[in-house]
């Protein structure tokens, strides 16, 4: 249906797999080197770092999808109005897609982002903001599911070994 739309997920998944494989190779090499020198690598810290990186990448990916569909929705509205009134070169563009379909895709992207693990407290604040907003009533996810995701995010962030007791990086 959208042949001219870039598939960000396909590029991102391939890049993510390549980065993971490269990180695994570096980790194996680093661990082997540390053991031969008699040093013990901080495995928990390395694992936590990898988890934080994966969470940050997943959040960034979900955020890009949400922003993309929101921009498509805005572009469709602006183009429709421009074509209706014959503004500039608007007639040279394909008429915008059905607005209801774009809204549906944008809402699905918001739901995807809401259940994606948050990498930092500002992402949790974004989720809380969406949860209390008027638009939440139109999303296809229940409030309990999002509240559970937020509680999981907060538990992870509280337990993160790179944060001190007062919540600032150590």
C-alpha cells in the first residue's frame, strides 16, 4: 500500500544484529584478555551496559516510528488543504491517504512506544503523560498494561548498578 515509504524496522533490525554480534566479539576478546592478565572483568556492569544500550536503541526506534506516523498525519492534512485550495504545486503530489488509516497507524506506533522499555526517567515521564492525556482513550492498550510497563521501567532504573542511591549516575 505504501510502496514509497522507507521500512525503518528492516534497516534497524539488521543494524542492531550486526552491532550485537560485534559487541559480543569485543566482549569475548576483552574477557579473554582480562583473564590472562589476572584481572576480573566486571561482568554485571558489562551486562547492565548492554541492557541499557538495547533499551535505548529500542526506545529510539519506537520513538522514530511514532514521530514518522505523526509527521505523515500532519503532512496529509496540510497537503489535503493545499490541494483543496489549489495552493502552489500541491497538485503535483499524490492525494493524501485516508486520514483514518494514518491515525490508526500513528496510534499503533504510540502503543508500541508505550510498551517499549524506557531507557531513562524522561521516557517514563512521557509514558505517564500519555497515560493521563485525552488521546489515551483512543489507544488500543489498556491502562493496566501501560502502568505495568511503567512499574517495570522504574524497577529497572532503580536497580541499575550505574546509578547511585540518590538517582544520579555514579
